[in-house]
C-alpha cells in the first residue's frame, strides 16, 4: 500500500498539493461551523439511579434539580424587611414567568432558614430550568442572566447555578482556544525554524500541523450528526493536531534529509521516506488513535467526545504526513535541506547513549529513583466533584458561590432528591425522620412535613411533594450541610440509599448524579486499562516482532504516567502552585480529566517509543549488534523525539494560562509528561533496559515470528558508513549522520 502511495506521490505531486490546499480551505470552513455546534455535556451517567430519579421528577412532579440560582442581597437592612421581602417575592414570580423556566422557589416562598445567609442580608431564589444542557446554557441562560443581573429596587441580584457555572466554563474554554491559537502557531514556527534552519521546511511542517487541526475539527462536524461532542474536544484537537502534525512532519523530513545525504535523488528519497518513515507514522497514528478510542467504552458523552476527537486528529495528521507533505517535498526538493552541513545534536545523544549502555544498572536505577520521587504524590490522589472553583476568581458565578460558601449554612441547590414513584405520601413521615438523623443532614422536607434531627420541625407541604398526574407517589428533599458535602458526598449518598424505606425509592440530586458518574467511570477503568495494554502489545509486536519490547514499553509508560499523576496531586489537589498558576485548590481531582490525560499521554508515549524503536530495530537487523544498535538507534531517533517533544510540550504548556482549571491540569500535566518521556524515559531507561536484556529484546516464540514476517512492520535498512562503537562488540555500527 505504501509503495503504491509513494509511486502516486512522486508521479502527481502538484495535483496532490493542490488537492491538499483545497482540502485545507474546505476543512477550515467546516471547522468554523463545528465550534458553535459542540455540546455542553453534563457530568451524568445515563441509565443510573440518579438520572432515573431526575426523569421521574420532571415527568410526574414538574420539578427537578435546581440549575439556576439568584443571590439576592439587600442594599440596606435585611432580607426580612418588608420592602426587601416584597422585592424577593416579585423576583421569584418574575423568574417563574421567564421563558424556559420551570419550578421556582425561594426563601420568601418557603421560609427555610438555609436559604437565608447567616447575617440575614442575602437570600436565594432557586429555579429548575428543564431541558438539555445545550438548551439551558445556550437558549435560556444568556437572556436570563441579562434580565436579572444587577440592582433591582432595594436589592442587588447575581445569577449563578450549576449550568451557569459551566456556561461560563464554556466561554472561558473558547477564549482559551483562540488565545492558544495565537500563541502556538508563531511559537511552533519559531521552534521549527530553529530545528531545521530552513524556512521552507518549517512552514511545510507547520502546514501539516494546521491541516491536522482543521481536518480534525471538520471531521468532528460529521460526528455531530450522530453523537454529542464536548466543547473541550476542540482544545484537544488544537494541541494534539498541532503536536502530531509536527511530530510526523519532523519524522518525514528528517528521513528525507537523511536519504538525500546518502545521495538519493529527490523523487527516490521521497519514495523511500514514504515506504519507511511513512510506515512508522502509520503505526504510530494507529496506536495514538486506539489509545484515545478506548474512551468510547465509557457511555458518557463527555469522555466519549475525546475518543472521537482523538480518532479525527490522527486521521487528519496521518493524511497530511503521508500524502500532502511528501508531495510538497517532491516540489521543494533541496529547499528543505540545510544550506551547509551543521553540527547536530545527534553526537550529544550518541555520547549519552554510549554512557548509559556502559553502566545500565546505575543509569537506570538513578532514573527510576528520580521518577519515583516525582510520582510519589500520586499515592495521595483523591477524586471529587468539580464546582465553581474550576473558574477564575473573577468569574461572576465564582463570585456568587464564594459568598454562598462563606455566608450560608447549607446549599439547598445540592439537596438530594429521594423519589418514590409509587410511594404513599402519608407514610413518608417516619422515613423522612430517619433520613434527618443521618450525620451532616440539616433537614428533610416531605409531604408529611419538615424534619430535623429525627423530629418534625415544620408544617407539611403536600402539594409540592405530590405527583401532578394523579397516579400517586411522592418525593423528599434531603438538605446536607456544606461541610458534609465537602468532606465526602459519596459517603452521604450511600448512607441515604442504605436507610430502609417503606416504598421503592430513587436517590437523585446533583451530588448523587456526580457520584453515579464517578462510580460508572471507575467501573470501566479496568476494561480501559486492559484495552490500552492490549493495543500496546499488538502494535509493538507488529513493529518489532518481539514480545519482550511491548511488555517493557507498557511498564515504562506506567512509570512515565506516574509522574503526571504525581504532578496533578502535588500542584492541583494539594495546591502547591496555586498562587503562581492562579487557581483555587479543592483538595480533590475530578476523575474525567486524569482519565483523558492517561489515554492521551499513553498514546503519545507510544508515539515516541515507536519512532525510537523503529530506528533501533533497523540498526539491529542491519548489524546484529544488540548494544551498538541501541546506541545508534537512540542517537538517530533521540534528536527527532526531543525536537518533537519540546514543540508539543510548549503547545500543551500554553494552557497553563487558561482560566479553567481542567485545561490548566491538561496543559501542565501533559507538558511535564511529554518532557519526562522524551528525556528520562527514552534517553535513559529505554537504552538501559535494552542493554540489560540484550538480544532477548527481539525474542518471540517461533509461531509469532512467522506471523510477524507475514504482517509485521519493517523498515528497509539504508546503508551508512559504519565506524565502530567502542566496546560494542565485534559488529560495527555507525555514528549518526548530520541531519
């Protein structure tokens, strides 16, 4: 297949370049429409108990989990003053009449003390706006926020709520996407010029990256026809599209230059590059796509979005690298080569690899010690629910909730909804009393009355807790203290579900929805891990013909990833760099982001491993020298891996300036992982372990060797001058040519 592609590229280069330009323009047009159609997914587990409770509440009781909050502050006096109370009741009526609003209640309509601040100067109006996250956040909230925010007679009003928080997160992420584009593109161009010392080569590689970004967003436009895709997927497309496009462009151009230095004509050099380096790019892309595709195992639109994005990015990047870029190389020819030979960093890596393979135990042990220390904080990882603190401190929704946290005893918006579709409202009293005795529960509202500490403390409100369809049933509201929810909402959910009920119940509410989501994610983690390891074993076996190399690679990838998770815990969970990075630590990490980072980092680690092992395997097949092949392969592959890693790490690091904590975590964690993987892992641990295992690196049982000869990835060795490596044995191996 690649031989036929090489023939097409060298015969019709102008046509392919023209087709690539047209495709880039079309992709850019489609990509611009993609951004406005991306979804605003909620953290929810379809089919879980909490989502069933939400559906029953909406269909039969005409209410739901409040997703809009108005913080009403008295400009003078307290919220109980007649003028302020009248304004509060008027706000409640106006909000209930606002287009799209559903159930609305407030301190002034319920009299609940938890809806009033401790100093009595502020009170809350809560509302349930029915509909999907897209409908609520796009169609309802912008107009609602404009209509209610600001002074209103004797009060001042601020708008918040769970959906408003993530609407502002969406706006921040879009701003971050635009800002990252403005930073990444010139930064990458400058870095590429520094690597190549030729503007033509730098522009060609940058073009491959931009085509990968635009192409991936265009492909997501098609995915939107049958699936929801999160708005955060665009940020992943930008960074990974640029990163993989540049990675593959570097690899192809480096190989082209190498062939030209060996004396090959331009068309022959391009053809060889497509057949050899192109095969490695193809397998690398397959590995990265498969690593991200495992996210489709999760039945949650938020995580599945990144699986679609990963597949789209790889398709676009591989197409740009194997079709458009080689065709441009035929047309540009010598204009992508250096004007004169220049010192290469290969000699530095040659000396480093030689030193590591001389003392593999000392070198590898020291590297493992450093990585172990960096990854040690991972042992204290705690998962938790995200809240408004993912936003910068200046965001309006964040300012509102800062006041709620410090001024109110509980957050009624986070009350649990215990739904009994066939329950008898008259029998709810003893059950509500039992629930109110749970640790951290402030009160329980029900058709039988309000209960606190096991005792009835208020009059019943049967209409609010009775089904509207006349089929019976009831529901209860369990309000917990803010401290109880902060210390462990999952434990509270399990405690509520464990209380014996006189009828069948479904426990819902935003804490329950988040808990069910986290449990669903955790339940699928073993399957995801097994699939990723299986992909690693299969792809590396196809490339190397070995069963030893894939096992070592999996272990090294896990070591590399431990550094990333250690950094997440130390920086974001424990907040050691909260000041310089301008975020507020919450003492926990939302689990979706580490899972996304795991899949992305694992795929990129495999990308670098394949690029490096391809060179080492090529040298081993040519010389048969287990140590010399490692030294030569590292010295040839490491400069490329390092250049690609620096550019990719810088691209990820741009998100350290994001206003959204999720993107900060992704940017800093991935930048650190890429840097560690391309240096300590690939430059020290890989050669050290390969030196210790020697020829066993390439061992496989006879049946698998025969299978590999039929379908495996091999690169045709290219002859080079071969000065010997000191102490490497009787077989000679070459030092690297200058690239």
